[in-house]
C-alpha cells in the first residue's frame, strides 16, 4: 500500500483534474440512480393512477421532465467524466514516464547493466501502463461509491426507511466485502501476471537480440524453453484472474436484482405505497452501478501493486557513480590524468584495473592497448562516469572527476565505439542526440567530416530517412561513420575511440581514419584516446599504454616501444618495421 500511496503523491500537480473527474463520476452515478428510481416510480404511479381512474389528475409532465433531465445529465455527465478522467490519467502517466526515465538515467549503464534489457523495458512500459488502474479505476470509483451510498441512503430514509438497512447491507457486501475477497484472491495471480510477463519479455528480448550467437552455440533451444515456461505461466495467471472476474461478475449479477427485491418487498411490507416501493427497489438496483468498478479495481490490485513495487524498486537503486552534492565548476582545460587507479566491477571477485597511471594531455594522441579483458574499455567507462573507481585519482583539467557533475564531465568527451549505438529514428534525430540545437548546416558539416554525407544524400529522404531498429537499415561502416559524425556534432575537445573500426573492411576503415585525421588536424588542442588492437588505428597515436591483467606493463612513445622487445611487441610484432 505504501508503494501505491507514493505514486498517488506523484499525481499532486494534476489533483484538480483528478478531483473534477471524481466529481463528474459521482454526479453521473447520481444521475443514473435518479433516472432509474424516478422512472420506476413514474411508471408505477401512472399505472396506479390509471387503475384508480385518476389518470387525468396525475402530473405526467413533472415526472417525464425529471426523467428527461436525469437522462440527459447522465449522458452528458458520462461523456464529460470520461474525457476528464482519461485526460487526467494521461497527464499523470506522462509525468510518471518522465519520472521513471529520470530515475533510470543515472543508473545507466552501470546499474542497469545488472538487469536484463527486457525487464527494464517492461518496467518502463508495462508497469507504467498498469498504474492507470490506480488513478482511473481505484481512486475515483471509491469516492463515487461513497457519495452514491449516501444519496441512496437519504432517498430510502425518506421513501422507505424499513428497506434502508437491508439495501445498504447488500451494497456493503458487494462494494466492500466482495472487493476485499477479490483483492485477496487476485493478489497472487496478479503479481504472477506482472512477474511472468516481464520474464517472457526478457526472454524474448534475449532471443531476438542474440539469435545468431545463440544458434551458433546451440543455446537457442534453452532460451526458447525458458520463454515457453514464462509464457505458459503468464497465460495460467491470466486465466486465474479471468476466472475470478467471471465469479465476481456472477455474484454482482445476482446481488443487484436481489437488492431490488429486498427494496421493493421491505418497503411494501412496511406499508409504503406501490410507487414508493418501486422507487426503493430501483434505487437499490441502480446503486450497484457504483459497486462493479470497485470489484474490478480489487481484481487488478495485485497487478497494480506489483507494478508499483517494481517501479519503486527502480527508484531506490543507487547509481554506480553519484554526483557530488556541490559539484565544482568545469575546468577550462581537459587534460586527463590517472594515478594509482583501481577498479572492480560489482559482483566480480578480482579487480579489472590495478594502480593504473597515465596522462592524456591537451592535443594528445594516446593509444590504450592490451589483450581482451585487460581493462582497456573500463577506463573509458570510468572517464564517462558510468562507474566510480575504487581507489586512486582520475582527474579532468586538474580536478578529480569525483568533484564534477557527470553532465559536465561528459560535455568534454565524445565516445565512438564498435557498437555505434543508433536509435530507431531518423538520421537527423540520431545526430541531434549530441546537440539538440544543431542546425542543418552543422549536421551536414559533421557528415562531410565523417565521410558520411554522400551516402546520406543518396538515401530516399536524406536527413529524415528512418534508419531502422538500432540502425539496422544501414551497413556497419555507415553506422560507424554516423556515430563519428554525431561525435563531431557534439564539438567536444576529447574523442574516445573504443575499437571503432572493429569488423570494418579495409576501404571503410580507411575512410573512417581519414575522417579522424581531418578532425584532429583542424585543432591541435583536440585530444584522442584510442582503445584498439588494430595496427591501422594505432598509427594515429603518438604514445601507447600497454595493459596486462589490468596493470600497466609498458608505456611511452610508440616509436620507442616498437622494436624494444617488450609487451608492445608481443601485441604488435613488426609494427612500423
């Protein structure tokens, strides 16, 4: 319940919209009660007057006018209520989505990498969507039901007091006791629905993203088996919720006419006239319009509570690297210096980096080389503030990066790696991730520098061409050049390259390197840190740091390292010979 209360608190900015929706819901139910009860009274009273021969004396206009007024009020009220409550809910859900992204962004990629991508996606989409039950189908119906019970009680107290206890008793059983049982019975299958649907999405995501590798190693059958198990469990949980809904619907279908009979019978037994007895019965019958939403909300309670708990848990995760409470101003310089730097990934037993020391001065061209797993890419993650080092110092412009905000730190760096992360959107939108205010001319200038302008111009819609899921509609080389162009759009003085030419053919690699040379030559103060095991890219560096097992095995100018018979030569035998 605390999790639900927390998310109710997020709706405070839209509380007046929600209150208006609740008021309209209550008015609509009251209009329905008035319409049904007055219609029942009117028909009965008219029949009694006709049988008594007093039909001409009966005021048909007053009663029929009231029926029309209630009918129109109910129709207009229902439309206004739906418009208002859905508008309020969409506003709240939009704010909630932004809140979820605000909570998740500092966790990426450090803490989010510990979670499965499908599970993260389920929280951002499925769990947020489930909370519309909280605002739309829980809060408003409860208040509206209370108002309806008070109104019905007032009518019965005036028309047929003897029917009041029984009618309200049946209503309480249907609107309070039955929802309580429904919430209790539906909690476990509701939680299972949320959990197993997230598991199924996670398994499907793993299967889709890694199908080629899974098939190559014969592991696809195992993933499919887990996906089938999660799907079958999800279906079974949904069936349990559906059976519960059918049972509750049957109980309500019996309770409403039973309440009608009680209202009519007890009112007539107490000496009430036939019209008043009919009015009492129809008041009792109409009151159940307010009970059904409460039962439906209770049936969804388990799923809603589970989704709220999962989202709340996301917000309680601590980032792998936290900003200082009072960040220092970003320095003017951008020299990178590491001293006695050590780091161990969460959950790993041994360190990835140990006592690392290096310097990338302004205008520097430094290569970081070593075997796979030696810790090369880890340094880039520490520089980008994805993680915080365990010990040692990592500084930017003479200031430890732990004293700077992550946003300021990342403004100094532009990252291009072998994955070339592209979004499923247009070329323009992908480039403007680096600078949302970049002009068309600036985008084309960056594309020219990256040797990507020609193939973008050849696309059907040029900058507005949709490039597909993760850039699937462009080749690997084109994706890499778009990523480089995006780095140029950012205009950061330090370029971080993490195996950017891995998997490219010689021609495409040459184009990429020519674009890099051109960018570096434009400003001698620009720096580049190159993580690579390819000799062609290494030629762009002046100095190198060789890592072995997370430690510096060798460091210095490349011309001195090549041919010295050390760690560098073991990685690049015959380099420049």
